[in-house]
C-alpha cells in the first residue's frame, strides 16, 4: 500500500536531517539548499515500512518559503510535525499547525528532534504538550528523536505504522488527479511532470488532460521513486513522461507548477468557489494579519493543491470574519484552477506575509448570482455536513438543481461516473429521491412538476373547451420554460401523465375527463349551421359560405372535432346523419351490383361529384371499399 508522509515545522528544527536518517536520502536537491542548509523547494524521499511504501515530502520551514510548504502538505496521509528540543515552539511551528488544520491533515506525529541536546527531556515534552492544548494536535503522540545518535528512530517508525493501519484511500471511487509540483524537459525525453497521485490509477498509454490549460497529453512512461511502472496507484510520488505536453513559457500555454493532470470530461476549471471558511483563534507571532479581521471583498492569495492565485472573498452574511470564527463565503478567482468539491485550501494575505484562513470547497461549480440568498445558505448548510461524501453531495445538489442525469457525475466533483451511478441507485432505494429514466429527481420537485404538467393541460381545456387536446409542442414549451427541464426529462413527465389519467390525441395531450364543449355564445351559430347542413342534404353550401368569419370557423371546427359534422375535404362537409345515410346507400348499391363506377353510384344516390368523390376516397381509406381502376367493390 502506498502512502505519503510529510514534514512540517520551524526552520532549522531538523526536518531534512530526520528524513535522511529515516530513508537514507538527502531531500535537499538544490545547490542553494546545500549552501544555506535550508530547505527551499519540496524535497522527496522513499521509505519502506512493512507492507507500506511511503513517499516522504520534506517541506520548507523558513517563513520566506511557506508557499512551497503549503504545496507539499495538501496531499499528505501522515504529517511529521517537527519541533526541536533545544529551541521549542516557534512562529513557523504555529503557522504550520494552522496550515495542517486548514488542510484537514488529521494523522500527525510530533517528532521532538535534537532530543540529545535537551537538558531535561521530560520537561521539554511537557512544554510542547502545553503548546498543543486546545488544538487538533492535543492528543498527538510526541516521539523524542535524534538524527545524530539514532535515538527514538525505531519508536518513530512504530508510530508511523500505527497510523498507517487506519488509512484507507478508497481510491477507485475517485477520478485520478496529479497536482504538478515540478515540470521539466530532459534532453531527448520530452516533458516530465512530478506530483502525488490521488484517486484511481494512471496507466501507461492513458489519454489525459492538463488543467486549467486544457491541453491533451499521453502517458509514454511512468515512474515511482526511479522505478518504471505500467500502472501508478493512489498515494504514490509519481513522475509522468508526457512528450506531447509543452512546458509553459511566455505567451505559450503549457504545463507548470500548479497544473493538474487528470482524465478528461468531468472537471471544468472554475472561477467561482462556494466554501466553508475557518480562521484559527490563535495568532502567529510576527504576523499581524492573523490578529486582524478578515473583511468582506478583501483580496487574498488562494493556495489549492500546488497552485496559487489571487481571489476576492465575499462573505455570505457578515461584513467581516474574526479569528476563531467560521462562515460560508465565496471566492471569486483571478484565474481558473482545477478544483473539485471537497478539496481543502489555505488563504494567505495579499502581501504573502501571513496565513489568514483556510477551509473546504462546498461547491466547485458555483455561480456569483444570488450567493447571499436564503436558498443558497440552506444548500451550503446541507452540503457542509460532509462535502467529501457522495451521498451528501447528491442530496444537497438536488436542493440546488432538482434533476440530475445519472449517466454522468456532478460537474467538478471528484467521483467517477460509475460510483456516482451506484450511489444514485442507493439514494433511490432509501427513498431519498425519485428516478425516472436516466434522471435522479428531488421527490418533492417531481410531485410539483407533474402536477404542474397536468394543470397546463387542464388550463388549456378550460380556455379551449372546443379543442380535443393541447398541442404537444405548446405543452412542452410551456413546461420547459417554467421547470427548466431538458427535452428527455419532459418525455419522462409526459409518460407519467399518460399513465395517470391523460391520453395522446393526434399531436396533442388531453385529460381523459375532458369532453368537448362549445362556448355558450356560439351555440346559436352552431344550431343554425347544423340546420343548414341537414336541410341541404348532399348538396351543402361551400365551406367559405358556411363559415365566413372567425366565430363561424370556430364553430365549424368544433362540430367537426365533436363528430357532428364530417369533413370530406377542406372545401366540403356533410352533417353527420346525412353522411351516414349517404355511406349506407353507397355500400348498399355496391353490394347489390357487385361493383360500380363513380358515375353509376352518383346516378343511384343523386349526389354531386363535389360530395361523392371525397366520400368514395374516404371509404377507400377506411377499408370499406376497394378501388380497381374505375370500379369499386366491397372489401
């Protein structure tokens, strides 16, 4: 099993020396680091303990390089918090404690280095423990060690193993992400990036994407601690050879520190993040920024993964945030970053002189509009219960968007589509949501929208009592406008109505309880029209004479729809009883003669060609008669 362990602590407290003793590798790789004896960049080493393959990250302790320190801590499984026995608790100790808290690092061991220099080791341990009172590290084990004498090294390894046993990455449920901490191009090799892999595996030959640049790339080779691998797993220090990915240069987009290498499709780098913001109540010596209030709309530096960018804070319901307080906030970024819901972050002041706050991303697909609304507060409250839990994410997302496609995960969340679909099924089984087709639906919303869909039809019937059904396209357009439902979800709503008291009629939808009715004011026109048609028999007046105006046209349409008038063609109609008698006489004549021409039928019935020919064509279409040349016979 692969794990990542990292150091934290004040400058010159022996972090790099301890890493060298544990692993046999000097993590300081830059000439300047060798000359100054100070870690500037992240250093890396490897340790095998039992079944665990542990990648070690040595982070800088000097205040000038705390930005690099934040980059290294974000992916840790275990932190070695270094405090020198001869120096005690120092300003960078406090700042690194804040950062570990903000980034949610819970597995921490206090390594009391230079223990061989302590005059009274028990008293020194007691002093460190006092500094930890009231913090998340209050119960953390303290292990005195010495990189010079080897004192406590075995005990430290035992503590690391104890914590390792309880760590479970559950990586298969998450998309793979590698936050790039180094990008370079060795001669003849092409671009190489390094970082810590989280989520599911990368494989040789994978087609990936570099974000936020949006550049496609292919894995030619992969390494972990100088060993070539076909597959690299979560929790490993990983080097990827991506020859088709350019390095960032002036005026040319490319990979750089802060980029993320991942699988394409699920992450669109956001510019707006809804977050839960937390400030530590303990000040950091020498950092006045940690003592002052954090103001609404203040500009800060956002550290996320290995990236950092300027952002403006919008507090949800208060003008400022004091040390020790927490609240919902929105971060509006100067540049997009490859962030997901559930990710942790740190905020430093604009001058990079102090660590102000930190927290967790509640919505990485947020919009600035209506951020301070009560609805958004309710959504954020529900999401904040556990934004790393997919079930919580789904149920809270349904509050914001009452319908979710089950064929793809929620945008800018780290979960794989397969995991998302399975969790949707569980939510439905638990009766926390409704599913129709490929849509997961908020149950209350589904009840409301189906009621609304039926009401649209009912209202149409009331407004158009002489119409047999509401045109389906008009129904879809009205429902889409009010519900925002996409086309294939409208189909599911339509299916629901058709199974619950509604029916399809022609190109429309109608209530099964609907019966055609003519407005009372038009009834006299209808009576007169029926009388005229009945009296004229097989020689009715032309339609243009029968219905010359808007009201009479509406009446004629109603009489046709209700079956009281039969439309032979757009120009000719017959009263229904006249038509039935006419049809009987035609069929009777053909039956008696065996077959007959149109001319013979016209002479036998006394009809005109104007009414006879469309009637014969209607009988053919209904399958009552068969035409063979000029003759017709019964079918």
